[in-house]
């Protein structure tokens, strides 16, 4: 199945989708809640029904996340990892605090390029496992 890159602009997030990676920029002032995650999962199901993918949270805006335990336990099965790209020291500290709530690969980066390389590495490892290599 071929994958065509796509941009999705919702009221709370702008997402760039490629074959094995989503780069998402949450919009200024949003409070991420479980209903936002449900919307994301609908998109994941539509565009990644069979492909493993990594999710990159590109934190170019200020927003908040509901610290509900359900939010951190909600994982889409094909999502291999979460990378967070931070541009300020406070965002970097917040993301590292959030990391403690996740029990799957979650890393914090200073550049989008570093995050994309990490995601690509994990996707390659998953693809090798799937192929039995």
C-alpha cells in the first residue's frame, strides 16, 4: 500500500503525516483532554491501519495537558514511540516530567531532525522484528 503525505488541520492541532511518522503541532492555548486523544486515534486508524508509526509532538506553541492517568495509558497499538521536540527550557523540563508517566518509548529532543532520526530508528527495528530478522 502506498502512502501519500498529508497535512491535517484540526481546531486543536496541525499534523503532517508521512508513511511512518506524524509531526503534530498543538495549537496555542489548547488543553489536551481525552476527547482530543480519541480524535487522534480516529486519524491513526484511518491513515495507519497496518503501518507502525512514531508520533512527534513538535512543541512550537504553549499548551497544557490534562494529567489524568487515563490520558497517559491510552496508546494506539501501531504507535511505536512518542518524541517531543522542545524549544524552551521550561518545555524541555515539562516534557521530561511527562516522560515519567509513559511506559513505552518516549524521548525529549531539542530539534525536529533528532526526533525524526530516533523515530526512524525505532520504526526500522519494529519492521525488522515484524520481518523476523
